[in-house]
């Protein structure tokens, strides 16, 4: 099992920045992919950014150049630095971890990000 706990959401003005964190615990040694998804009201959950255990990263086109995903292996934590935020970035952001060999996906509880003036 893997447990994920997010932090760092909140209210920010357009053009501002936020940093989300996701602390992982449990069977973290077998996590192959980790990242962030988001879900806005009335919309489907969508990928924001991920990284693999091999070091590859992937970003949604809508956040490229504005968001940066990173990890702190010593603290088993993933971060999402979000700059130049737009109102359309408003959503609940979910941390995700995948153990491919076990066919298991894990989700955090979600953290609200609201971009508004």
C-alpha cells in the first residue's frame, strides 16, 4: 500500500505562484510513476505533470513552461511548483502514484487551488 498526503493549496491571484507538496509513505520503493492530476468542477480529472522512477517528466500542454514537477528522494516527497497561475488552473489537485507491476493506482485526498482576483 501507498499513502499520499498533499499540502500547499490555497487562494492566489492571477499571475501568482503556489507550491504543492505530496508526501508518500508505505511501499514507496515500488512506485514507478508519481505526479499530479486536477479536476475542475464539471470536468473530468486530467493529468497535470508526472515523473517516472527513471527520471522522465511529462507535462500537460496547458501547463508547460509554467509548472515544474520535482522530487525529494530523501523525504519521499513530490512537489509541483506552479507559476503564472491562471483562473483556468482552478481545480482540486490530486497527487497520484502508480505501481505498474502490481497494477495499482493510489490517490491523495486532494487540495483545492483557486486562482481569482
